[in-house]
């Protein structure tokens, strides 16, 4: 029987890491998600993808798992199945292409804005809104896991995904692009997320203290 793939807890609205500008990284870096052992960048990317699939997402940025580095993962799904996204169907079976982008630089190549798509965020669960203006086409220059320079151009929905994830690396959320009165409609839910985010951080801090104490006892 195979061991289930590990997944990371996703940071919620109100967690300070979501508002910090992420730092550049190297493809040879070793990273440590809080609460997990150090991992290679490829291991982190694989776990981020598994976390994204488990949450039924299309993209996930490193700050959303507590890493302040300029990295995100995203996927293209089979369009024919996307509209009938039954939870009993593994999303991984619909993947057309996976992207792991290090230090992405996003350039708008079609400035015409599209506000028609509904947008959400794994760090702001169960809140979806239309009206987020996104460029219709973008180019992303990035480094892959082998340290090679890559370029991809995207239009429409995939361009929106790339812009959304790139925003996370600069401490921005999709709600920031909406009028304040629209955001205010979700005030109660956002306050609840902020409270949960604080509880999650307290839990992580307690685990870190316990780990440090156990390590100290082992050395004595």
C-alpha cells in the first residue's frame, strides 16, 4: 500500500507572510516549510503541487505555505473536464502541463483587461468574486528546477492564473483589486480567517518550541 503524499497547511488570510514581498532564490537552495524537515527545491515543488491538488486548486505560491521565496506552481487542466469538476475525480488525471517557476518576471503583452472571470484563492477559501481586472495575455520569464531560463506566454484563463500567483510574491491578494465595498461584503468571513490564521501561527510556534526543547534534551 503506497504512502499518501505529504501536503502542507495553506496559510490563511491574515497571516503576515501573505503580505510580505518574497525574496529571490537559487535552484540549488534547500528550503524548510515551518513544521517540516528541510527539503530540496524539487521536493518542495512536488509537495506544493500535491497540496494544490488536494485543495482543488490551479496554482499555489510559496508564501501560501509559509515560504517567503519567489516561487509558484501552476497547472493547465483539460478544458473538456473543467466544467464538470466532480470531487470524486482526481485533478491530477486532468493535468495537461505543470509549471514550477522560480524568480518569475511577468510582462504584459496585451494590456486589454478582462474582468469577466470569477476569481478565488486557496488562502481565502470559499470567497469568489468577478471583477478582478487582469491583462488578457502575459509573458513569464523564469528559472526552472534545473536552473535553466524559460519563457512561456499565456492568454485568458492561464494568464489570469499566472498574474494571481505572481501577485502573491509581492504580498498582494486578489481582493486588493476589488472595490472596498465588495471586500466589505465578506468582512465576517475574513475576520474569522484572521482569527484562524493567528491560531495556526500560535500552534506552529508551540511546535517549534517543543522541537527545540526535544533537541536540547537529546544533547544533554
